[in-house]
C-alpha cells in the first residue's frame, strides 16, 4: 500500500527543507503531493528558488494523508500558520493519530500557534526553542504522531526518520546507504 504524503509550501519556504524531504520520501516510494498554500502553483522559496507545486492546497483538503510535513523558512512558516485550510487539515491529522511533522521555524510558528504541540515534546530552530512549551534541544524529536527537527542541517536525518516511521527501519537504512553511495 502506497503511503500518501502532503508537503505544503508557501513563498519564503526554506528550499533545503522542502526539496530534500520531497526527494527522500519519493525515493522511498511515497506518493508525495506538493501543495501551494497561495493561489498560484509557483512559489518563490526563501533564497529565490522557484518551485512548482503539484496542486493548490485548497484542492487537497478532502484527501487523507499518512503524513503531512511542514518545511520551515521565513516568511514561509508564517504563511503556513495563516492558512485556515492547512490548520484544519493538521488538526484532523492529529485527531486521527496520523503522522504530522515540522522542521526549523515551523514547529514554533505553525504547530505551537495552533495547539498542535500541546502535551508533545518537540524541537525547532535553536533560536526559537525557548518558545516551545515542551521544547527539547535535539536534532529530531518523535513524540506520539508528531515529528519535529531543528533546521536545514538536520533535514536529511529528519527525512530518513520520516521514511522509517512511514515504512520501516530497513527502508530508511537502505535509502541512507544509497544516498551515501551517491554522495
């Protein structure tokens, strides 16, 4: 059974966190949908890279995903936070005990803002860590169905952890070995 993943993007999204996670999850065999939060499919990421989404987020709201992943970057995380559709989807994801994940600024800016870290240990970009109620200074934190990570430097490890949780440890280890050989 193929795993379905949603990765919403907004203008100002951190490129590394978006593209690396999309790439790793697709290599693992996940069906990844890139969804633009704005009204256009093309977004301009934090450092000027143009990314063309598969769909608009509003066209994804009736779908069910095994995992929703939020990249960080500013002001991208703020745009994600302000999306009513995304907030609704994330709350439904949590209520259904399906996986949701965020990296860099997104745990503090998006998840914390909407109560999606209540009772959950998490991490984020180090300068934002004091804003988290249950913040942990770690590269990656998995608590229940929430996965968080620090930032661009932890992206590959974060993506591989998502593969492990979606599929299994062997899939993550095999993919890690392939990526090391390709490097």
